[in-house]
């Protein structure tokens, strides 16, 4: 992994982020942020055009791109998580961080709203309402008026003035809960407190049709609103059952206790007959929504184990060298095509855990962690492990068969692209499992991510695109067979077969590890196809991939730094293993 690749990847991220701002029509509210993205993109284009990728301009531009693209997302996630758990103080701190990383009117308004909510909860609701009323009196723009009305209704809710809160929302457009699910969840509670369960159910239905229904980050808010409706309807059995399951992980302890107490106190109350089927449907949707998308922490053991294994191998094998030498990677099991063609197929396993430096490792592990956890939650640990490894092996086969690529390849990206392909297949096949808008949005994002990755691979010859394409296709094909709802199905026989496949693949890794330990470089070279090259006044039998330098009249290995007929140079002379390999090759090469 070189800085050239880092600059191209960073520029692609910035361009994609700018396109996202334009397509979601958020450019006006986030214009300063868009200017920062454009300026950094121009800096990276300059670095690429002037071949300064590894100099200060390229390094600084790449690091800035990572901060600008991923920083606001992290702040958003922290804010949403804190807000869902009713921790307004932490939500405000995250909003301030986001305003620094992605400045603009939208970020400023969000930070100010949270500051007002914190003040209102601390007993300053009257002062906040007074300021908002003054701003409403001076506001003329429709969008600003709606923003202030939403903020005012939220403050009224926090002050416990439920009737005024409900009345305030009547001045908003009819579909406001879809665009503002946080206030919508508050109004569900307000209606429920007033005994207006039918109105609460109607607001909940509008929320589900909006952003909260297609955004996994908003699912906790949606589930909490559903539980609130069930609790105020006195559905104690449903509430306690859901709180005993995975839905509990989305709630703070006080919120869970409040819902339990409310459901207990209101159990047995008389409801309108029409509410029964509505509440039954809400209970079913809550249980189904929590199952595939929400998992307690620590429920992705295979993903975590794979990340740890990759990092440990990097520490032991390459010692986090900036650009590990080809000889080191080959010695530790890289996908060295001449060796694979010579019979060392076990390298297809080991190459998945080797990387070309910290950049390569870091980007791959980030992608594995983000995609792998989600895939493992849907597939289950064993099916996910089988899909990951099968995709990596198919990617390795594609890489080996690609004669246009260089002779050396490492990295987990083929397997990771397989995870992406598997998710695309599952999202296409399993319609109805998730909220439809959310499913379509995620599917589109994954397709765009895969297309971008393959496009970048075609632009940079150092990227093994054959492994990426092969891995993506292999992951998709494997998902058709082993994914829940796939060809194998969910029967006990299917589970046993998946378990057997997982064991076989794990044994394959163990076998590959043993082969790495027991295969010195000399044995690997003895298996390679050879050819005779005349250099230095004599004929040499050397591996077929060796290069002839007519100017110096020598033959050399492009990966190990070995040159014949010259004396070995550093690092060959300083490395005992390479020195032994040099002596071995020189002896064998002298007998054509």
C-alpha cells in the first residue's frame, strides 16, 4: 500500500461525499463543509498531478480527507446513540464536535437545538420558550418557521406540557413526523400521556414511513416509540417479553424501568376494539425489527477474531513495516503466483492475513469491522465464516489465473469484497425482512461502494482487481447457498452441513499455517517453473519469472533482490535466510 493509492482512495471518498451532499439537497445548509471537501479534493488532485503523493501535501490531504469524511459520521453516531438513551449532555457534546468537523447552518441549528433542550431540562424551559417565541415573531422563511416550531414543541414536551406540545405540532405540515422522528417519538408519548392512543398510533405509523424506518441508526428510536405505545396501552406481557430480549439493548435503565412500570400500572384497562389489531401488529414489528439489526455488544465474535488475527500476523510477520519487502511476504505465505502454480495452494489461505503495510491493513480492517459485524449478525457466525473464507479463496483463484497482474498478492480485500457481495445478494433476495426504504438505500450504497472499489482497482495497477472481482462474485454465490433463506435453508441438516464446511475451512487454515512453518524458501524455489537465460557469458537456469537486464548483462529476481552473476547485495547479504536462498539458487542455476 503506497501513498499513491492512499491519495486516490481519499480523493474518491471526498468526491463521493460531495455527490452525497448534492443528491440529498443538503448543499445550502452545509456549504462551508462542502467548501472544505472541495478544497481538500483540489489539494489531492494537485498532489496526484505533480507526483507528490508521499510528500507533505499528499499526506496532509489524505489525513484531512479521512477526518472530514469519517469524523462527522462518528459524531453523528455518538449523538444519535446518546439521544436515544436520553443523555442530552453527551448528545450536545457530539453535536459541537460535528459542527467543528462539518460546519454549516444545519450543524449550527442542531447544536443550538440540543443546547436549548439541555437548558429546558435543567429548569430553564420558560427562558428557552421566550427566546423561541421572539424568533418566531421575526421569522419569515417557511423552513425556519418550521424549524423553530419543532424546537418549541420539543421544549414543551420536556417541560411536561403535553397538551401544548401536541397543539404546537398542528401548525406543521401533515407528514412532519416522517422528517423529524425525534419529535415524533416525543409526540407519541405526549398523546399516550393524554390517553389518545389512536393518535399516538397514527404518529408512529408516519414515523415508520420516514427516515427512522430506513435508517438503522434510527431504529432504536423507533423501537422505543413502539414500546411506549404498548406500555401506555397496558400490554404488560408484550412489553416485558420485548424488554427481556434484544430490544432492551437500545434503552437506558431508567427508560426500561419506566416502560415496565407504566405497562404494569395500566394493565387491564379498557381499549377501543380497533386498537387490538394495531397493538398486536406493533408488538410483532418491534420483535422482528430488533432481531436482524440490533445485537448486544460482543455478538460478532468471528469478525473480531478475524481483525485480531490480521493485526497479530502483521505484528509477527511484517512488524508493521511501512512497505514490507516481497521476500518477507513470500516467506510468510503471500499469494506468490509461480509458487501457487508449482503446487503451494495453501497460500490462498495464508495470503488473506498478510498486508502490504499499515495503510493496507488499516483500511481493510476498518472495512471488515464495519461490513463484517452487520453480515455476521444477519448470517450467524458459522455461515458468515464460511462466506468470508470461500470469498477469499475464490478471489485468490481469480488472482492466480489473472496473467495480467504481477506475481505477488496479499490482503483480506478479496474476502471483504465477498462480504459486500453477500450483503448485496441478501438485500436483493430478502425483501420484506427490513423496512423497504432502508433496504433500498443500503443496497444502493453497497452497490456504489463495490463499483467505486472496482473502479479504483482498474486505475491503479498495484491493486489486485481480479481478487476483488472474484471475491465479490464468490461471496455473492456463496450467500445464495449458505445465507439464511438460501438454497441450504435453515433445517438441522443445513446447519450441520454449514458447521462441517466451517470446520473444514478452519482445518485448511491450520494446514496452511503448518505449511508456512515447514516450507523454507529453498523448497519453494525448487518447485517453480524454470527457464535458461544467458547472462554474464554463461547460461543460468532460473525461475521463469526472473528478469533479464540486457544493459548490465545480469538476471535478477524482482522480489528478493537477488542478482546473478553478481555478489549478493543488501538486504540479501544481511539476511541469513536470503543468503541461504542465494547460495541455493546460485548452485542450482549454474547447472542448466
